[in-house]
C-alpha cells in the first residue's frame, strides 16, 4: 500500500475499515513491522517512521516473543522458501486464530494450518 504496489488497495480498504470503527482487528508482528520500516526507509526516503506509524494507525503491534519464535521456527519445517518474516506472520495468525494476508504466492503451495489471503490477483 505504502509503495503503491498491486494489492495495496485491499490493505488500504482494511485500514479504512479499522479507522471507521468496523469490527475488524489488524495486527502485525514486530518482525514484520521492522520489515515495513526497513523497506520504506530504503525505498521512500521522504517518509519518516513517524509518518509511517501514522499511516498505519489502528494496527496492533505484537511483540515477537519466545512463544512466537518457537511457533515461527516450526513453520521452517513446512518450506524453506518461507522467510523469517513469512514465518512470523504465520505464527501471529496461528496464535490469534486469524487469517494471514500476503502478496507472496508461494504460501499457497504449502500445507499451512492457518487461512491465507492473497492480496494480489
């Protein structure tokens, strides 16, 4: 969404729903938050971390603790193509019995124990 990539409009619609008080919860692992900050700082030097935080208001930031690390490590057994960020997202979804959203099509090749929503057509 921030970089204007395909699928970003779906994320933006979800954040709009959060902002308007819809019964929707959105969370991000601190590992994935680090990835967002890193990519944004690399690709969009005009946007500060504070601006990014404002743009993503309403998203719950979830610490990547020992339990999350252990669960994410188990996802490494599912497929080597899953990065740490992928596995952190999946672990958060599993822990919260939620759907993991991704633009990474490789996820659907694996037998995952959480629902996955591809944001790009």
